[in-house]
């Protein structure tokens, strides 16, 4: 078995150095399992996947010892989307003796974090009458790493207004202007976004764009 492995979040890792040997020549299966990811092997060498599946958390290889080792030499691991932290690859090999015997080994895997971009959710196109305030609903932001810093709102031909009663602050721009930047926790920012109102510039009609 190889030593401990390090993978990068959302990136495939090739794990080399895994092989199995049965001195009696009656190896039956090798089962590979992880807790927080997916495994993939190339079976063009003749092994078959008799349980589990490629790109899932468990794969059981059947075939001759040579075929299984060819497949093991191609093993790749990918952590669950956005997962970072500890994982363990467990390898269980079983023979075909009248009383089957097994050998179990583990390989520690550490998945290191990467900074994921926040994702905005925005509503469809909006329509408002000239000189009339419009409440814009359906706007929110999510950062899977939990480190959202700011959300900036800008329009070209109007003004914006949000309530900061939830605890968010406006750290650039201002209410009732064309631009404001919200700071706070993700929950505070989303609570403020839920109160967003837009008013076109006096007597303006035509197209405008809200940029988030």
C-alpha cells in the first residue's frame, strides 16, 4: 500500500502503488471503498467490476490477480463536490478458498480546500412603471466556503434601497443612490437583498440593468 495521499478539492488524484498478491493463486475480488469521494479504474486489462461502479464510492474488482492489479494501477480518486477534509480508502481483497480469507488495508487521504466563487441567484427580467418603486424579489447569494465578504448592487438609470435591519451594513455607496455595497454574514446580506427596491430616475423610461 502507498502512504498517505493529498488531493485538491474538486480535482482528480491518481493513486499509485496499490497491488495485491495471493500466494495460492486464488485471488477472487478486491473491493475499494471511500467515504467522501468517488473512485475510477480502467478495466481494459480484463478485470470486471462485479459490485459498485466506476465514479461511485465503492468498486469491487473481479478477475485474475494480474487483471486486478492492472486495474488497481489506474486508480483515481475525486472528492465529493466542494468537500475538503479527511477521507480513507479501504482495500479489501478476498480469495476463493473453501473458507475465503481476506486482507484489509487503508490509505489516508487528505483533501485540501480551494476557495470557491460565490454564486448569485437572480430573478428574471423586471418591469416597472416610470417614477414608481419596484420591489425585486428572488435575489440571493451563496458561498459554499462560508466566507462571503460583500455584495455590490449597481444600476445605471435609477436608485436602490435595502433594509439593513437584519445586521448587514452598507460599506460603500448608499441607499437611494445608483450603487450600494452590502457587508456582513451571508444570512445578513441575503436578508437585506430580500428587501431590495428599485426606482428609475425621475421621468426615465427605457432599459436599465441591475448588476450584482
